[in-house]
C-alpha cells in the first residue's frame, strides 16, 4: 500500500502507545510501519531531498502534533508515551484522529494561533486550504514553508529542553550565551554547580580578569517564573559583583516579574522565555543540524544583455 499521510498515522500511533510504556521513537516508527504493512522498499523510500525516509518524516509530524495537543508526551529524550488525555480520546473510539479533532484542545489551538498563516502544503508539512496557496506567490510559499518548519523545529527543541535534566539544561544555556558572543575571545563561562547561591546557576567572565561579569539563571520549569525568583536572582548578583544578568526558562515569566526589572537601578537583567530560547538556539546552531539546503535561482538579465557582446 501507499505510505499513509501524517494524519492517517495519528490514530494507529496512539493505539500503539495505549500499552502505557515509553516507546523509543525508532520502535514506534517501526510499529507504525508494521501496522500499515509497509514493504521494505516503502520503508526505505526517501523524500526528494534524499535526506530522510518518508515514513519516518510523516510519523515525526504525527507525533509532534499529538504532543502539541497533549495526547502524548516525551518522558525522556527520544521516547514517547501516551497521556491521560490521549487515553480519553481512545476511549471515545474515534474512527480517525486528524487536525480537526486536535482543534478541540486549547494547546493545539494556541499553536495554530501562533503559526497564523505560516502553513504550507508539502510532503513535510500539514495541508492548508487552496485559498491560502492561491493568494501567495511562489516566493511567499517558500518563505511560509521555511517559517513553518522553523516553528516546528522550535517546538521540538523546547520539548527536548523540558525533558532534559536541570544540570544539563544549565550547561545548554551557558553554551548558548557563549555561542552568542558573551565571553568574547578571552572570556570564559562556568556553571556554579551548587544551590543556595542566590539563584545564580552560572557565570560568564567577559575578560580574563573578570572585570565584566554576566550572571545566569536557568529554570527548566513548566509554571511561569514569578517576581520572587527574579528578585532573588537580582540580589544574588551582588555576590559576584555583577551588573548584568540573564534568566532563561523553558516556560514564561509573569507580568510582575517583568515589571520588577523596570524598578531596579544599576543592573541590567534580561528575561528569555521558552519560545525565545528555542529561537536563539536555532539562530546560533545549538542543538540543531542542517537537514536540507535549497538554492533558488532566477534568470540573469545581464546574461541576456546583447549590447554587452
């Protein structure tokens, strides 16, 4: 049979996960392939770019959208497990799980709202209405596809960050800030590796003598980070004689936390939420790899200038 589209894969994938155990992504994809009776040739079929197998790509999109809707979760890196919400859907015995069904869940509706009109119909992305495609030029479609894939990568990155250990997360944010240029050529960075330090998880010394110091706090949280955490961090900066600080979280910040920073003097603290964190990691090639490169060409007017002969 033909390789199923990503929406057709959703229900069988959730049914496979109904046993409640954490499945590896590889085993889950293999089980999905078995469910549809894919031949060895179909399992090896690749996208036109040649980079990825079609069934792996489509199963990945199915898994991502099920996760966004809250039907599955990533208990550990590279693993997938059904949630209580996923079990509730299976209990309804649906004939199919697709985008229309996922719209019942607020988390998925929020995702659609954030994406706005950045969807694009292709082999690697979910379908959009013909009307949207007809309104866009080919260049618009390419840009929309790029933005849609970028947002999907950011969502996946954020999910991975939430599932890693707190200590590993601290090292990730330190590497990100160093990749962004904090620390300069001669500077250095390190994590404190201890608690009770005023909420300071890491320090970047932007020169060899440590005259310019940036304090870091890494919060791998689900709940929003509030003012008490930010206030403690600002106070802890004094122990490092720092005037600059960055708090990075996988969640978000409350309005009170952001407002507090407008009231302090002599210190500059920047708040980076989960969405911005994932975007920065993509921008600075941290935790991501280049999957494909497409070159767009246009006719050269200079080439056809006969006066130049």
